[in-house]
């Protein structure tokens, strides 16, 4: 009996904790089929719920999407289902490990109450390290830290940076399924499971070492890159394991950098050091650690925006992370464009530049004629794999990049790019007609049920680094015809993406920001003919006339009835 009472007391004590945990998120809830969902009032609530899940390292937050409160949800459902590289806070350019280790955030719907105009599902959150992986990785980090417990703080930081450079390699590893492994967390890097990574992973691991060592530090982002800042002896310094990685050792230029070496990490729109000083009171050293004047580094200050790839690894990225934006370098009071990370030598590893350009357009601004950047054409006939740093040039300077294949082409406009990982690889192959796999054809046959269609599939499935204009060669049977353009979503359903007209020589051009299995078929809704319109008008007039006659006789009959009643009286 005593045990039962004790158990009940324990349950009662825990109950308020469970309630408070459930109500920490200040969003009204709604019940559906016996389950509780947060009733989101708009995109702000969507991000609020996602942040709540991230802060509590949850893998899912149950949410209700009310179509009336999300007018763009149906038309923009792809966005809600593919919110990757979650923007934890739009104003932030520095992070802790927990804040920056989110892999994807996406809304998955498994119920749809069409009668009430709502969807019920989960905002699912995945992390670079799962909770179990992080616990195992932390254990290994702590074991490594125990080896240097007697070191000074400066020597510990140096040891950790060198340890990371020795055990991690910049680049990307092709996976068995054809994808690329680029961003990995503490567990993968400490176990050696995957070690070919981009700068985010270097920053992940260094940050976790710092946090478990009890040091003040942040992951910093800017100029298409991620690195770290750390406090030492009351001053703050930069540490860049990515650029400092020389294979078997850490290049000391990138270890405990002062502001004399950090100017290349500042752009015209982003200054992480000023933001950290404002928000956190971080006082950055004017010189690198152990130096007294900036002149000590004169003539030997390589900034990340101009650092060549390491000779030990030709694929080592010079920019990375999912925040590709125009980069600038500060020089005194003048701000000048930084050296572009895009160059012909680097691109030639994956593509062949034809050397051709299309003449730039002109437009009028305030009465002045302004020339627009010319389009650059890159031949992808022999190799469809393209490293996304090829977009950096148009991202910084505007203009258009055309990737020209044998029977298709991609066109990216610099003004329509979104955030992207500059070191990631995009497979630009498009399979047309009989090149589409039998499995995909089987899917399309079920959808079209004997109707004539033309199939094509992208080798890349998922989001693109912005809107791309695609031009493909289609079956001549569709030449000169208006067609409906469909994609296949994750549920195997056809989604109408738009309409287009095939040219007389069989070319179709359309725009998209995502790729999957697609098809086209001739548009069936050709509009109403003049004869049909006349028929509809005639029928409408006949109905209106009949109604008018009926109303007239009804009123006459009613007047007669009133007259009869008066006579009887």
C-alpha cells in the first residue's frame, strides 16, 4: 500500500512537469482523432514551432495547417515540405553547435480533413547528429580532451585544430546511391565514418570540442563560409580549420587570427565580428595571437576569399555552407569586390567552358542606358556534374549562366538564386523519352492511363539553388502544340506545374525550382468555341424568360385572390 501511495505521489509530482512542457510553446492546440496538434496561425507560428522543436531537440512537432490561415500552402506546398538548412534566426550569423546542427525541417501531412480545410501532421526535424550519435561522439571528444588536460588553453586550442585537420579532409564523397556526402557531424567525423566534408562540418566539430572543454566560442558564418571564433585571455580570435587544413598539419595563419587577418571574412552586408561585439560583448583582438602589431603579418596575409585550393586535395572547397551571397572585402574606407571563388580552372574539373558568351541586354534606369552582364555558356555534354561554385560569378555580378547539354540546357539568372552550398555538386543530367527508367515509365503509365504523354526525369531530385529555366527537346508529335507540364511529387501524384508551347522544332522551355520525374501532355482545355458560347447565352436567355413569365402569372394570380376576399367581406 505504501509503495502504491508513493507511486501516486511521484506521478502527481511529474504531472505538472508534463503539462508545463506541453504548454511551453505559446500556440493554441486543437484535437483531431484523439491527438493534440498546435493550431498554427501562419508562417510565424510555423517557424516558432520549429524553433521550439530545435531548442528541445525534438524530432517532430505536431501541427495543424489551416488553409484559410496559410493562403499559399497549397500552391507553395513544396516549400513547406522541403525547408532545409533551417534559418534559426534571420538576423543571426553566429551559432552554437545545437543551433547550427539542424539538417532539415519539413512539414509532413498524413491526414487531410478536406471538409474543414485543414491538414494535420508533423513538422519533422532531423539533425546532423541524432541524439544517440551525439552522445557517442561527445564521449569520444571528451576522451581526446582528457589527453591534453595539462595543456594551456592556447595549446589545447592548437591541439584540437590540428587534430581536426589530421582526421578530416575537405571535399565530397560519392555515395553508393549516387548522392554526395558533404556535411557530417561530430559522430561521423570522430568515428571516421565519413570524413570528406565541407566547412560546416569542420566548424561543427571544432565548436563541439570548445563547448565540451568549457570555452566560449561560436560558429561564425559569412562570405559563403563557416568557421569559428573563440575567447582566449579576454580577447576573441578566429580559427578556420577548413582553410588551415594542410593535410598532416594546421596552417598557423588560420589559427587564432586577429582582425588584421579577418578582414576577408567581412562582406558589405555581413560582419559577424561587429554583431558579436554588439550582442555578446566580444572584444576581438586587433592582431593574431602572440603578435603585437598587424605589420607582423604584412605580405603574408592570405584571406579566405583568395586562398587557392590545397595542393594535397584539388577538390578542397574555397567557399561552402548554404549561405552563398555576393562577397566583398574591406580595404580601409573603401569596399571592393573580393576575389571571386569561381574560376575557369576550378570549373574545368567538372565542365568544359566553351568560351562563348551571349551579348548582354540593355535597359533604361533614370533615363540612362545600362548594360546588363552577358550570359556565359558552359558545355556540360561530356560531364553533367557541376560544382555549385560555378554560380558564384553570377551571384556576385549578375548575368546569366547557361549549362548547355546535347538535348537540353539549364539557365540560371544571378538575381533568382537562393542560398546554396557552393561546394555541393549538382548532377544536371536530364533523361528524355526512352531514356527514362522502366520503373518511372510504369509510374507514369498508371497516371496517364493510355493518354499520349512525353516523359522526362532529372537525375537530381529535390530543390535547386534558385529558379532555373530548362529547355528540352521533346517528341516531334508535340511540335507546335500547347502542353500541360506535370511533376510527380513524393506521394507519386501528378502536380500541374504550368503550361507551355512546344516550338516547331520540338523545343519546350519552362522554369522550376525543384526536380523530380516529370511529363507533358497536350492541353485538353482549349477554351469555349464561339458556337458553344452562343448556345450557353441562348439557354440562359430562355431560362430567364421562363422565370420572368412565371413570376408575372404568380403576381396576377395573387392579386385575383385578394380581390375575391374583398368581395366576400
